[in-house]
């Protein structure tokens, strides 16, 4: 696995954790919790922009 593949996998894991955190009714799960700072460090500009747009006005607001 090269570095690009490792980054893509890491990025995908953060995206999945974010979806699970939003989807979870009680905000808890048995998985590693979503870490926005860690996710923002590995996501590309398109994903950072999408997350920040959601975070500035989340669906439950």
C-alpha cells in the first residue's frame, strides 16, 4: 500500500465516523468517536468545505 492509498483509507474512516456520529441517536457508539480535527487534517479541500458548511449550520439546528 502506498502513501496515497493509506491517506484515502484514513480519509474514508473519518468520513464513516462522521456519518455514524450524526446518525447515532444518542451520540455514542462502540467505535472510535469522530474527531473533527483529525479528519480535517487528512480530508481534501472538497471534503473540508463540505464538512465546514454542515458544521456551520447542522441539520438539527
